[in-house]
C-alpha cells in the first residue's frame, strides 16, 4: 500500500519514528482535530513514503546524526523544499530511550512547526 504524500499543513506536527524511520505515531499541529490521515501514515517510512520534500535526504542525515549523538534533545531550523519553494520550519528532536537499557534509543520524536518569524509574518 502506498501512502499519498502529506500536505504542507499536515507536515507540521509530531512524529514518533523508530530507528529505521517507520512512523509509530503521528499527530498534526492543525486545529486540534485528529487527522484522518494519522492512521494511514503510521507504519510507513517517514522518509521514503510520507514526507513530500525534495531535500528529504538532508533531513534524514540531521535525524541520523542526532540518533548517533548522546544528546537527549536538539532543535534546528530547516528549509523543506517542495512545490518549487522552500518552507522554513523549526524541528525539535527528542530521544525516547528503552526502559531496560537507558543508553539505547527506542524511538525519536520529531516535532516540525513553522519557524516563529514565518508564523508572525503570516507566510
């Protein structure tokens, strides 16, 4: 089954990814209503099947670098390129460790939201 790529608005939200990039959980940052697509996205690879941006490999590298490091959380700005333009977002990454071995990462939370300056300007 193929997942249709998510829209720009659906890209803004919280994703929980396993080490291979499979979506374990998804919640949109929309109007508070759960997305009907959340169950459609769960179980699919975030990088290969879900996100629509052209520079997804660059994003994957950022997440992979975080996964290999020892930090509990990190944030960075990122330009998601799709639809012929760049969309500036703020990305927060957080590690969820295994309960038995706290040094091993069970999954990664990826929260994507509009960058503050973009939100204020109405873009």
